[in-house]
């Protein structure tokens, strides 16, 4: 996939996805905190999976922003 094509739209889509992922993770963490018990393995795995996905989306956003700031080369 080439982020240079429709980069503005793609970055906006990634920002929205990042927000949804972070919100889902926050809900799980707050739910776990309110229960005052140790979260079950399934909840912990969901929180961890969301953290990995959040990191991946943040990396794509960062890459897209850095590409946007530097001039494109002929072989990019």
C-alpha cells in the first residue's frame, strides 16, 4: 500500500481508527478498574492486542506525516 496516494484521506482514516482503538482500550481498562478484581486473561489479552494495534497505527501515522513533510523522490 502506498500512503502517498490520497495521503490526506488515509491519515484522517488512520487518526479515526487510532481514536477508536484507544477508546476501546480505555473502556476495558476502566471496566477492569471498577470491578476491583484482577482482570481475566481474555480481558488482559484484549488490552494487550489493542496496545499492539495502537502502536502499529501510530507508526503508520508517523510515517505518513514524515513522508508528507519531505519532498518525494523519483524512486519513492
